[in-house]
C-alpha cells in the first residue's frame, strides 16, 4: 500500500472577472457537486469532500498505480535507492494532467500559491538526449534523469508526496520481518564464528614462535620466584642467563 499526500489551494485568482479560474470553478464543478449555495452558510463540506474523491483522489491513484508497477515490492517497501523521490518526479506530469482533466481546468494550485500573484518555484524536468525532446535520458536503472529548473507563474503545480509504503497483507509483512530477523541472527553468528577462527589462527601462529616459547619460560620463572618469596626454605639460584633453579631444602 502506498500512502501519499497532496497539498493544494483553490485557484482564487479573480483578475479576469467572469473568466477567472475561481469563478469558473464554482460555476462548473461547484454547481455540479452542490458545493455551495447562496448565503454565508451555503458551503457544503460533505459535497466538497465528495468532489475531491471524484477528482483529486482518482488522479492521484492513477499516477501512483502507473509508477508502482515499475518497481518490486521490496524496493518500494524499503525505499531502496530513494525510489520514492524517483516516483514523485515520474508521476508529476501524469497527475497534473489527469487532475486538470477531472476538474475541467487549472483550478487547484500547489504550495507557494499567492492568490494569483506571480511566484517562483522549482520543478524537476526530464533530461532528453535529442533536440526534439522525444528521447529521455535514462540512468543505470532505466529511470529518467532529471534536472532542477526554475519556473514562474501564478499557479504552481500540485505535487504528490509519498509518505509511506508497506505490504497490504499483514502476513507478508510478518513473514518478511521474521526472515529479516533470521538473516541478521545468522550474520551475527557467522561474524562471531569467524572471529573465533581468526583468534585461534593467531594464537596457533604465536604458539609456534620461538620468541613466544621463550616468553612463556620467563613468565614461569617469574611466577616461581614470586612464590619463593613467601617460603622460608626456598633459595633462588640464577645459573645460565635466563635460567633459574629453585632448590628447596630444610635446615
């Protein structure tokens, strides 16, 4: 399941009088859905919501459906390669075109709208490989390459933002979670086993070293000498360099 949001404003630009977007919207879409009536309390929120369910929501679903078919479930669920952003850029033209067709005009504007005043915004525009713009450049994964361009106008486009993607069937999600946990547990055990094997190899190499054997002899002599300090019948005799004899006798 794909969860997405779309922030929009009614295009309230009324500079053109009867031909203004806001007037045309209320005269066509507004009347068709019974959104408003004369008087201060004439706005019908329920009918407005019904209009959105019949216009904005289908446009959003159409664009999302086309894009989700291009990617695998795991890629979408984990947002691998920042695929959500790729989808948002790919679906923008389809969504905007379908939305305008459903409404009958450019009556919804996106973030940055300022009541009809000219504003600036940025859009992602597909890079093309020919002068006619008919061959889009593709990246290594086969997706269009985009560049950010600045735009000016009075009605910024409405954009879809993907907020989450997960498996519709909870059993699949649970199975996937168990598989992931098992994989991580196996990785941890493999790392631990490899560490033990590495330590064993190092110790084996050290044990076969003459220097290590000599060090062990010296440590044994040191321990014997320490033990001799607390015995009244113990004499430490140093013979050859590094050799220590510890005869024990009574008086």
